[in-house]
C-alpha cells in the first residue's frame, strides 16, 4: 500500500472525532461500522466509523465520539470503556482534523440507525471477516489521486479514510493476515455517486 501524503492542517480545519468500537459479538471480536445515507451531500453512502465534528458543548474528542455513536447508532456511552485516543489525522480533502477514539464495548446496547436521513445501516463486523483475504482489495480512484486498501464485508464496500484507518488498526492489533495487494480495482461509479445505485 502507498504511504499516505502528509499535509499541514489548514488554519481553519475543523476538529472531529470517530469511535473505533471493539466488542465481543456472536461471531467473535468485532468492530462497529455505519453506512452514511445515500441522500447526504458529502460522503453519501460511504461506510464509516461513528463520528463527526466536535461541537462546542463537547468536552473534547472522547465526548464527541461517544455522543455521535449514540446519535448515529444507539450506542449507550455508559456501556463503553474508552481505551485511548490515537494521534490526530488531517483529512486535506474535507479539511478536518480527526481524532480516533478507541473503545471497548463492555455492555453492548441494541443498535439501529439513529437518523434515517444521516445513517442507512449499522453493523457489527467481525474482525475475522475484515481480515479474510477474500474480503480484501485495493481501490484506485478514477481521478488518479492514488489508491488505498478496501474491504468488502456485510454488503458494504469500505474504502477511503475509514478503510485506511481500519487497515492500520488491524495491523497494530496483530490481526492482519496476508492478502493479495495486487488485487486492485477501480472505484465503482455508484460508490462515488450513490444516485447511480439500483
């Protein structure tokens, strides 16, 4: 995989946080992912970790990540043990400074899309599926901006920032398995424009 380019954050870059929530599900250890609604103006239909901008009333990245997970997926913050915050990442394309927050789902709550206009799907994805070589590939962006890791799991194509962060999490956790990194595909048009689906 290519090494991501490092950009200096823009002066007006907005602070955001995402929750990487680990749990013990019916199929073993898993990670919570959401899929954004196809009607959104930005990142429509794209799988993601629960998260969003840090609001003024949030005490920081942890509070924002837990709030967003509650609003987007119904995750009760009282059942989550925060493990750590990871170094802030800068997304030059959307001008966001994102702090990943890792958590352990000590007492899982029932999950469902919190707002149908924002979230289309919520899924606990087993780590065994994420690391299955059959579900791994790399995607090339048609703009020529490069390519990166991707996952095909639970009827979702996980790509972009979420897939890159997920790839690093799997490596850091010692779960990564060898896969065919030469399996490179073009990013499907319906992924870039969800209106083309169906």
